[in-house]
């Protein structure tokens, strides 16, 4: 958690910034002002970033991008760094990318997103869906493929070992010399791949639920408490309770609340968790800057 404030940072909370460690990959979401400093405090370098995903072009979600890009160039990062963002904000992206004089780098690769269902991209696979805010916003879902574990003992009992096991896994069925057909689902255990979703700056919408459907870990804005529900509706943000409703409807395993309005003081943030818990019975984390949040155990 590089930053957990919303439009205005506070003494305790930096502008947005979230770094997802995914094996050898590192995905930076919504680098707001101060992201470089927060990365240093978190032990992260420009070389750790393999992809950047911008949800939208409000300042608290993107004004740190120039520094991140220039740091990638300055540190001589050699791997490709893809930057995904709403195509409707192309003009803002170009201004942020070239915000000041620096020696440019060829490793930065723009990926503008458009339409209601942009094609999934990257490895791990990233899916984007539009959310409901005052300007174009995309939420993101990151997931790995389903794992298929073969039941070696049961197959061996049928005399199936070696290459025929791979054939069954690839084709879904295998016919034995005696004419019996074995079907994959009878001889495997399927394990869903790990999954993550980020839902920022949105009113209630079906796309938020679709992005979060069944994920292991959901990072979601909870800008207001329910006492400010009228403000939330006016500015198309979520309350903590609405965030809990989305997590419950989507069947999320673990939820992280963030993007808190500056109107709330340094204390009392447990209220956000309490409100969300009225709707969601799973694990809830009320994020603070520089927190490290793990995926739930399998």
C-alpha cells in the first residue's frame, strides 16, 4: 500500500499507489504524487515494475506517473514496461509521459484501453472493465490460469502412465486399448488460479461485481462512511458498506479497503471495517500506508 488517501493527501496518508507482487512480475496501480518516495520506503525499485495500470486520470491516481517513467529511464530498466490506461485520456497520458525534460527510454510501451470490454492482455492475464465515475475509469482483474492436477494413482490403476497422461490432460478424454474411455474430469482435481481485482472511483455498478467475482483478494475504494452516502452518490464513490456489499455479492475471499476521504481524522478508521462487515463476512483489511497485505492461504 504505497498510498491510501483519496483526492487530498493527509499527514498519515499519501496519494494513491498500489504495488502488486505476482511472482517475478510487479504491477504498479495508480501512481499518485509521492509514489517514488513511498516505493523507497517499501524497498521497491524501478526495476521491480513490469507493468503500470492507470484506472483513470484524476490527479490522485496518476500525478506520480511522470516521476515513475523518468525513474525507469534513469535507472536503465531493460525490460519492457507496459502502461495500460483509458484511451479517452490519451491527451493526459502524453502530457504525463513527457512532463519534463529527461533522457527517454524505449522500454515504456503504452496500451490505451477502449470500449466496454477491452481484450485481456499480458502475463499474468489482465482484464479491464469500465466503472461508473465522472470520467472514464477502468477497473482491473489479474488472474492466473486454472491448475489441473492429475490423479496419478487412479490412472496408474488403469495402466495409464507417461505420455498418455499428458494426452488425457490435453484432449480431455483417452480411449484405452480395451475400448474403455477415460474422461479428464474423473481423473483430475481442478484448482482455480490466484486472482486479484482493483476497483477504484466508482458508484455501484454491475461491472465492479464482475471484476471481483470469486477473487482471492479485492482492493476497493471506500471513500466515505454511510453517514456521507449522499456525497458518495453525488461524486460517484462507494461507502464502506457498499464496498462490503460488492464483496459479498461477488463472493470475494479477502477485501482491502482504501481511498479514504481527507474528512476523516487519523483515528477511527476501524469504522470502515465495521461498516463493511455488516455486509461481508470474509476477511477485511482497512489499509494504511506502507502496509503489506498477503493473499489468503489456500
